[in-house]
C-alpha cells in the first residue's frame, strides 16, 4: 500500500505542474488580449492592469521551477517523467515571456494616442487573434498530450509572419506620409513585433511538447518566416 | 576505488556542461561582434557568416539539454548538483537566444546601406560593446562561480538601457528629418533593441548563477530600465 500511496502522491505532483502551466497559459492569454484592447481603445487604465498582472506569471514560473527541482530531487524520476518535469520548466519560461510581451504592448499604450488609422489597429487585432489562437491550441495540445495534432503550428506561424510583414510595410508607409506619425507608428511597430514573437513562443512550446511525448527533438532549422528584416520601402530609403 | 572512479566520471560530466557553456558563450560573443561589424561596415559577406554560425549554438543548446537529462537520470543528483545541471539548461537557452539576436542584426545588414550618419553607427557600436562586456563578465562569474562579484550587473544594465534610449531618440529624429531615413533607421531601431536585449539575457544568466550558487532566487522585480516605450518625440507625433 505504501508504494501505491507514494506513486499517487507523485502523480499529483506531476499533475500540479500541468495544472499550474494551464493556469499560467490562461493568464498570459488574457494579458495579451487586454493589452491589445487597451491599445486599440487607448485605455491607460486597462494597460496599467496588464502591467501589474505580469507579476503573477513571474511568480508562477518561479513556483514551477522550485517545485520541479524538488520533485526531481525527491523522486529521482526516470526518462518520461523527467522529460515532463524539464518540459514544464521550459514551457513556463515561454509563457512567462509571452506575459512580458503583453506587458510591453501595454506599456506603449500611453505613447500611442489611438488617432492612427483604423486599419492599423484592425491589423494589430487580427495579428493578435492569430497569435492567441496559436497559443491556445498549443496549450490544448499540452493538456491532452495529443502530439499528433501538432501539424497546424507551422502553417499558422507562416500566416502570422505574413500578416506581420504586411503590417510592417503599412506602418512604414504611414511614417513616410507624415512625420507626425513617426513616434506612434514606431511604438506600433514594436507592438506588432511583440505579438509576432508570441507566435514564436507558441512554436517553442509545441517543440517542447513534442519532446516530452516522443523524447526526440523536432527537426531544427524551420525556416524563419519573419522577412521584415529585408523590407525596404521605396520613398523611405536614401536615393541611389 | 569504484566509488571514487564513479564520482570522478560524474565530475567530468558536470565539467563538460560548464566547458560547453563557456564555448557557446564565446561563440555568441563573436557572432554579436561580427554582426555589428557587418552592419557598421556594410559587409554582407560577414553578415552571411554570422547567420550560418547560429547553427552551432542551436546544436550546442540541444547537446547540453540532452546531456543534462542523461546526467540527471543516471546520477540522480542531489540539491547543489541538480541546480548546476538545471542552471546549465537555462544558461544555454539564454546564450542561444543571444546568438539569435546577433543573427537578427546580421539579417538587417542588407536593408541598411551604411550611408546613415556616422554617429548612429558609433552609438550602436558603443551599445554593443557595453552589452558584450556585460555578457563576458557574467560568463567569467559563471566560470569562477564567484557570485559575490555579481553586483556590477544591475548598474551596467542601467547604462545599457540609458544608451539604448538615447539611440532610440536619435533614430526617431533622423526619421523625422527625411522620410528616406525611415526604412534604414527602422532596421537600426530593431538592431538597437536586439543589442539591448543581449544585456537582459546577461542579467538572466547572472540570476541563474546566483541561484546555482546560493539556492535562492535573486530578488525579483528589478525595475526595467528600458524607458523607450514612453519616448514621444516632438514633431513626430500628431498635433494636439
């Protein structure tokens, strides 16, 4: 009986990590949603709330790290369980970083006054929706460990990158049209970049889940879709 | 004798992780140095080299992760050693990310033609030197585990942030003066942000070293110095 009791307490410890990560994931999603809403509606109060909410994720990551170390030390887990635990450490770091990115969007709300063209805000919302869908579905895959469903991740990551590139060009165009757009559009450029990075973290999480379940690394070197480093917009470059 | 033999093999395994991290760190430093040199000298060949060099760090991180898991599973290490191993996983992730940031700078070389004002490139070089000094010294602290020397990290991080903020303002000013500066200066803005982030990763590594040596987390919530999210430059914002 003793060993059953111990095994079940151990299972509970592993489940605790998964549950805590699910809660952190939900929290990060809400932060990003609210950060984008604060930006679109020029709502500094909501932005402030998002900034404060980030503490919860810092704490969550720390708790998972501490707990994971204790479980490893106490249970001396073998292969699969060890991957679960190390995977939890990695995933919570990615989620914490998603929260940072949401916070960074929120911190820019005060520097963007909401008077920029509506299409920019619609574009940012669309980008955020896509990135959040990616994050949600990856966290669903984590909850169910249904790694065979993971194929959607790369296709959607490509969509996110394409949408980001188009937004990047649009922002440069507005900056060119009127120098008074330069400050707000620069901040929107960084907001767009932050949101695009959320997609990258979702991809990281997918790779970690793959590793947890299979013990293998997903093949590396997926071609990075963000091509904005090569965007050169006519009229916004020196004459030859 | 057998146990001495085993212990010494175990020590070798732990030393392997430290050595591999030192090598990864040196590689990341060189990548960043060369990326900035490629940018300043408009040298696309050197930029291409940096982009290819990033593979080495991806591989290094993967190797450390695999090795760490094997050591934990085989040796079932206790507290201090476990922190060493988990710390190695974290630090190699930070170094790999520094490499990504260097690569991102290199990828922008083709979109910046080197005809921007000299002061901008001097500013970027100075920022990179500061961030690289921070990274080097933090890696020295890791090599010697001399955690009592870690106090320099926050002061220098503040300097990095101040320098980044001033560069950010300067870049916006150039964009305002002439729309043909907008594309290159936007890319330089992202380069500056990437370099500033290297400082943040150095700080993360410092925090991990503190944790390895003491078993405690460094106090959280260090005030984030990057204040560019609040930069609003007159003439580059809509009239009230």
